[in-house]
């Protein structure tokens, strides 16, 4: 089953057997965008706060550590996620914030979670109906997953993958090279990592590129384990999804660059 669903495909699902639709609109500079959700959202959708529901507070694990399991499960139950019910996540940022929710639910063993390809823009562009307000009441779901279904890298494991496999850094080239770092206090990248910016795997409309183009982007990965990191582990989940589209299982370094640099003894590389 594809991890993606089109706007037309989601409209068909809503008319037949409605999935749980979760709005994860969020921006790095301004945080969760509940106001945009209240102004207009997909009918029946509920809002999920990336900072409060999908992350722990910043610390040694970086700016967006993986959430405490009990808190994450409770958040998913609150928005109606069930063990056997399809979940569709969306945002308005090329699928990046929604991919965090996609990855987490998969990590917790949910077997049918998808990302709306093109997000809110694709839904609006197809002329589908919208809803306003804070969201409808839903019966709490019976989701009871446990983490462990998706591969995760600790810092030492990320360094090992960089040496003996393929560790992808999906930040912008200038951040990878250490020429510009607008967010974290140290610039550069994990030694041995390769730069494949997440912008290279999506079209201008925010949809994922076709599989042929994705294979070309990821060409030359070679043999061995594949790991992915970004600034704080959010964008990297988006690339994990892109790799899955071409049949590559990739491990997420959830702490990513912001977690790596919390230990000053860890090496830092700059340049290409």
C-alpha cells in the first residue's frame, strides 16, 4: 500500500469509509498553525500540535526529540486514531510536518497511515469542500501502539552509518557545508554524511516526484544501511518516506544535527 494518497483519493475515502484525518500544519519559525486550521480545514479533520503531541521538549535529544510514548499514544487516542482505522495526515508545507506524524504512527505499528500528497494546497486546488471551526468531537480511539517498528539511529550508530553505509543530510546545501546556520549554534555536518536536500524530492506544488525521478535523486546510494537526518528530525522523516517510495528502508536519526551538537566531543565537518 502506498504511503501517499491524492486529494481525489482522499475525497473518495471520505465518501465511503472515512479515515481519521489529521491536520499537522506547522512552520519552523512560527510553530503549530492552529489558526489556519480554525479558518479552514478538510471536513472532519482534527488538529495535531507537532510541538506538544509529536515531540518532547528540546534537550540532549535535539530540538524535537521523539515524544514520550504514553503521551503520544494518549494524543492519538484523543483525536480518534484506532488500531484498524486508516489515518491520513496533511499540512501545507510539502508534507514535511505531516511526515513526522506518518513516521511516528508507523514506528508505533500502525499499518494504514498515509500522507496527503500535496497537502492542503492539493485539497483546495481540487475544489473539495472545507470546514471551519475548532473541529468536531470524536470518540476516542483504541490505538495502543508501542515504538519499535521503524529503524532509529542513536548518535553513535549515525556515525557508524556515515562510515560504513550511507548517511543522508537533507538540509539545504549551505547549512550542510557550514556556510550558513540560522537555527542551531554550530554549523556543519556529521563527517561522512552526504547532502540530498529534501527540496530535491518534491515538485513545485509540494507533491512527491514520481518514482523514476526519485530513483535518479537517490542513485548511487550503494550497499549498506541507509540513515537520514536533518536539523531536528522532522524533515528527515519526509525523506524516509521518499526513500520508501523507491523501496529503500532508511533509519531515522531522530536527534539529527541539533542533537549531535549537544555533545562537544562529537566531530563536525564543513564543506562538501
